[in-house]
C-alpha cells in the first residue's frame, strides 16, 4: 500500500476536521438518559485528520488471495428475506434473523415459521434485527439472546441486547419474557452496529461487539460504548474481571476499544478470542483480541476513507494493536466461525469468514496467536453469515431478499 504526505488523526472532535464544524446540540434528555454531545449530529464524511503523524506503510499481513472454485457440494435448502444471522438449536432446528424484524425458526423438515414476541426494530440501511445466540444454559433455560437496532424516544437508534425464553412447541413458536438487558446509548444516526455475540468458553459471561456507528471518534472515547468489544455478565452488566471494572460506567464494561464495524467474534479451541471487522475503503481486519488493548480505529487503518482521503497505516502508531491479517481491496467480512466438525477434518481449527463484497468464503488457519490465509473460495454471491451444523456441514446465508438472494446454502463434502 502506498501513501503520500504526512497524515494524522486528531481525536479531539466528533466530526471530520475537513467538514464544517457544527455546534453540538444540548445533550437530549429522555427515557434513554443523557446523550453525548454530538450524538444526533449527521455522520461525518471522513476520519478526522491531523498532519502530525508520519505515515509508516503496512508491509506485512495482507491476506488477499486469488479466488478459487469451492471444493464443496453446494445445495440450496431454504430462502429468507434479507437474513442477517443464524444459530442452531441443540435439536438441529435453526433460528434465522431477518433484518425487517422477523425471527424465523427452520424446522428439521426444512419448513420455516416466524417466531412471535420479537421486539420492534429500527429497520433501514444496516439496521434491523441482527444477531441471534443460544444461551449456554439453553437446554435447561430455553433462553436466547438477540441484538437489534432499537428505535429511540429522541430519534435515531441504539444497538440493543435483549434476551427471552423460546417456546418452540406447536405451530406458533414465540419468545416469552423478553427483556432488554443492555443498550449502547449514544443514540442517533449511522449504521455499523457490529452487534455480534460470543459466549466465553466457560459459559459464564458474554462478549458483544459494538460498532462506532460511522461516527469515527467514539471508538476512542472511553465514555462511549461505541467502537468497543464489551464483556458482560449473562444479565448484561459489567463483568467483574474486566480490565477497567473498578472505574465503573462504560469503562467497567469495556474489554477492548478502537474498533470500526466488528461482524465476527469467535473463540478457538485454545481459548483465544478472534475478531474480524469491516475496514473503510480497504483495511478489513482479523484481530487477536486481548483485554485492555486499543485496536486503533480511526487513528490508523490499512485502508482509506471512502472519499479516497488516506488514513495512516497501523505501523504509524505501534502503540495500537495491529491486525494479524488484513485485506485490501476489501472483502467486506460478515459472520465467522471456528470450525470443529467431523465432515471436514482437514479444516479443524480453521476460521471460516463470510465475505459480502468479495462474494467468497475465506478460510484462515490459526496456530496459537498466528494466522495465515489459506483459501478464498468463489461463491458467486454475497455471503452474510456462516454456521457449523451439528453434522459438521457448513451452512451459509446469502445476503439479499427472496427472489434476489436470501438463500440458505449447505456445503458438504463432494
């Protein structure tokens, strides 16, 4: 990657320094509580820049590979309307979220029915009903978790985490006792919600990705929950073992900071936590997540602003954690799994990453803290999410609506 000139970023404002500065409105009050200054301002165009940082180009870690045909048998086994995420129940049934706000239950016979009791969502752009996750205690509790863009009383939306009890019996499945247990706050405009849930290996806590809502600077603001990975109790409170738990508030919940739009979050068998996130124009990242680290957005990135205006590469600020792998041009990563099934023993331990703009499924081999891109399989369509079925098959969700996408695909051995 080539850069010209001297670049930097200032973290003192909430809008791009190249844009006309607006007087921040008074912090709105309402049922959601006080809001950070500028939360309702229009999203800025570019990351804020300051010419005091000398760009140091990134020379290692680029993971783009030539695309190759997939070595799988591919079968369509269903269609959904703009699906976002999926999660298997222990009995092999599948929950699928549709962005418009429907949660679908796919039965073992392939039929799909809507689940009642789903909260109202703020649909539009990147917002809507987002992730779904099965509680570690599901076999006894029947609890599931949902993330979604929630319409807020003073306008805009907030990433929200809720949980409820799934009653899947009979012909009309429903969620019971649904309760919001966490909100990102900083309500207002913007996409990039993140919204991915991962449970700790011991099942006693959960990790949640919160995107920076296209606002850049909240990712470096320790008092905002945007642009962070949070570690929470199963009730949505700050986890007592967090690096800054003693400070209370937002910092007590924060596991890591400096993230843009984190869509993949998984633990590997050795207990390491891996995250992938969409960069701007280029610079998609695979990160090894370590407590208390700052991953640099929007101060550094191995991509550029969509306007073409450069952002300093990660080596320009070695105090930030750099991605283990990065992609430029973008692949636009969606969901991610750590494969552990029996159908493809040669891929055990690998990460599988769904790619939207690249229309591919990407395999990354991990060995401890190291990672290497191995395959970039051409799926010929935008892949939103990936899941491992109980029999070890790989299931994919295609982006888009019925008639122009939205397919559920099953990958098996040829």
